C-alpha cells in the first residue's frame, strides 16, 4: 500500500466504490475530511495491485506512544486473504503502534480463526453494533412494499391516512436543529450518549454538498414528528441517523419516513439500503438490549440480517499498545467527554 496521489484522492469515491465490498460511506472522501476536524488525520492508501482495495485510514497521534490508525468499515475486502494482502506492507503504517480494522466480513468461526491466524486481536467494537439489516431495493416498488412485514405495510399506509407528509429538506440551520432535537429524544430513550450538534452538522453538510447525503423530515400539519438522514455511495445507501418525538406514536411517522427515503433512493439507482445497527443474535438472546426496539422496527423492512467480525487490532508495538489499552485510551475517552462532550472515535 502507498499514499494516494492528488489525482487519486480527487476521484477517491470512485476508487472506494470499485472495492471488492462495493464501498462504504465511512470509507468515503467526505468522511475522511470530516474527521479531520475531530482529532483525526485521514490517510488515503492505494495499491498498484488492482485486486487490493483503496483504504481510508484515520490517524491519531497519541502523546508519548505514536500513531493509532483506524480504518472505519474497512479495508473493503471480501476475505481474510484479501485483508492479509492489504495489511502486508508494514511500511505503509510508519510510526503506528496499532492499526485497527473492521472489514465487513461475516462473523463466522472460520473468519475469526483466519483473522487470529493473521496476528490480529479482537478489540472492543468501535461501531455501535457489529450487526445490521439490509433492504434489497432491486425489487420494483410494489414488490418491495410487499416484501415488508404486514404490520410495517399497515403502518406505512396508516401514516399516510393520518396525513403525515415526508419531504427531503436541506441541511440549513432549521433542518439540522430540528433533526438534532429528534435524535436527542431517541438517544435519551435508548440510553446512548449524543455528540455535539456541530459533529452531526459537519458530516450532514459535507455529504449533502457532495450530492451523497439527504435529510428527510416527516410532518403532521405544522409539527415535525420524525426524521432520517441517509447517505448513498454508488449503488449502496445507509440509514445513518434518525429520530422521532416521544408522542404521536399512533400515526407511525418513522415508518413512512423510511418508505419515502427508499423510494427516493431507488429513483437514484440505489440497489442496497443498509439500515445500520441492530443487536446481534447473541444480544437478542440475552434480552433487553438498548437497540431492541430499533431491531423490531428495522426487521419489519427486511429479513436480511448480517453480523460482521467487528473491530480487530494489528499490534505493531506491544509495549506501546499495552500502555494505550491500560491507561492512554481510558484517559483519552474521559477527557474528550469531559471537555468536548465527544467520543474518541
């Protein structure tokens, strides 16, 4: 692997879309440039071997320890062998004590064994969940609607009968503050920390400016009841953020938001819609998971549930890695939350 040239960075998203996994929004140019303002420096790496993926790594310099490198939802490989070849050039990670990866490889015993054989170590997952639900948008509109669970179809139609309207809206001041309020209500219900408004505004507007992001709001008369922010890259899309008010559940506005977002994406050639973050089967079996309600909601749109291997560490310096895990990382997390009300990753 080598640093991308200026011309390769200029067409970065095309390179990512051509990756074996079809590309991820968290490997996009917009995501790399957004994270530059939040303590990370993007490193765009490519290979002269066309079989290897283009990879966005986010780098953080840890005082006294060196570089922590992280590939969000990457590298974009389809096998452990592809991952091994991508990570084989240690010179690409000069100054790093740890390289974190989270390829979208299925969470199977064979894949875990293969990653362990590569010298990787299972780490605490960076993403809110290793599992997701994916909607196939290749179907025609009637067949797509018919593929949903009966209750979900009923709720979509019910929202329409109640007079709920869903519109794509710009990420102007009114749009982002409204969406943030909806997210705050949802995060409070789930018990998850909410990052600052500036964080979400940053990438919402960057993706919007690149023609890849769209905010949707659902209204009943003059009241906004629900919202969703979606990102598309090539023929894939992701339900990145969502929220809804704590009342008026009976009109089922979130269901109509998702349906209208899917229709909008289909019109733009998107074939696969990732609903982002559901509990794993193990977490479902344990019961009472914070994402349990979202699981019921998202599973109404698809039965295609996928679990990935999650985050793994390639340790390049054992001593510095142990210092980071034992002291540096916990301290950094506490300080970022205390002074910036923000998370590490």
